[in-house]
């Protein structure tokens, strides 16, 4: 049985962070550059664009 007191390993991003990442990707037209600026995996931005 899992111990429920352990914190989740997944990072959670609030709506403002997501909006900023998508805004940067739209402005620069590069998801790679936006991901580097936000220090996140580019896949996170790709998923947000769908």
C-alpha cells in the first residue's frame, strides 16, 4: 500500500504560468525558445497548444 503522506513528484503549473508560456511561444514562434525561457520541457508547451 502506498504511503499517502509522500509529496507528488509531478510539478503543477498554475493558469498564469501556463498562459505566460503560451504567450512566449506565440510571440517568439518557437516553442523551444519559450520552453528554455520558462525552464520547462518543450512537450509541456506542445500539449498546451492543442
